C-alpha cells in the first residue's frame, strides 16, 4: 500500500518575518533616494507655480484692463506669494484662491549650489530672494512688467530662478556649470 503524502497549506510565521524584514530593508534603502527626489520635485513645482501665477496675473490684467500685482512675502511664516488686483484705493484680493504658500522645506533665497553673486538678469542676487521693488511684480495691461526681476526659490542645496522680463513672460532657470540655464 502506498503512503499518502501530506500537503502543507499556508505560510509559517518564519516565512512572514523574512518577507517583512526584506521589505523593511528595501524601504529603508530607498528612502534616502526618494527624499532627495521629493525635494527636487517640490522645488521645481514651486518655481513652475510662480511662473504660472505670473502668467495668470498677466492674462487677468489684459482681460480686466487693470493692473495686477504678484506680491511675495519672504519675511512671513510660512512664506508665500499672492496675486492682488490694484484699485484706486490700493491693492486688494477678494479671497485666498490666488495665494500660494511655500512648503516648509522651500523658501525664497539661494542655496549652496549658486557660487556666483549675479542672477540671470545680470543684477546682484538679493538677500531675501526677491528682486522686485517692494517684493511686488506689477503686471499692467498692454505694458507688461515695467520693472522686471527675478524670484529665487531654494531648498538649501538646489536653486531655481524665475525670471520675469519686461513683457511679463516668465522663465524658470537653474544654476548649472557656473551659469543660469
């Protein structure tokens, strides 16, 4: 007579522990890489958002035939910028939908990657990271930006500059190999 083989079903606690340990090692080894990638994407996203907000303010200035400001607040906590519509009484905004707060790891200024003291516009880099007069970019209908400038955003190691020209169009730049590209 043949002996019947018993088939084992399920997993043992040892097998589960081995899988958990392997997954833990994988997560721990990739967290250092993912942390840097996340900061890079946050910085690039903030610079792109500032560029898009400048474009939005320029479009609203043309559409409503009024002057709009993109005002940066580098001395506040948290740091942010906001779009204001200029009226005869000054500037105001009806709500916070045109306000963008920087992530706590991103701030106005330059990081350790910038070795030069001049920005992409050829002017000295300001200590607060905003080169517009009174930290406000004015965008006028049919005139663009009467005083162009640059906003510098950094995470401490990497820097992005958003250059706004006299027409009011913005460009995101990065400091690489000794120059702004």
